[in-house]
């Protein structure tokens, strides 16, 4: 199912499948530990629903942050290796 076929607001179970998590319990645990921000959820009645668009934006930000981090790691390792050679 593509992102366009997914509903905009998803239950915890649907969000777990969308994120590739093993269970809805895993997504609840990640949310409670702060690994998934509150900004991607919406309270509707007594339910917590996950906003697919907000999740996609958050995932893109996480990917960009990871790429920047890995660039710094590679640069630091490269400099350390080649400084030793001098």
C-alpha cells in the first residue's frame, strides 16, 4: 500500500505497520520514550491517531539528520587516518 492509499490519520496498529515496527506495542513504547514525537499524533475523542503526513515529514528529518551525522563521522575518521600517515 502506497502512502497515498494510507489514511491520513492512522491507529497505533496502522502506524506500526506503516513504520515497519513489529507490533503496535513497539510504536506505543517508542512514543512513550520520546522516540516518536508528540507532533505526529492527534487526539480524537479518547483515541490517539498518527498523522501520516507528519510522520513522513518527521522521517525525512530523521534521515537528513542521520546523513549529516554520518558525514561528520566519515570526515572525522578520514582525517584521523590520514593525519597519522603524515
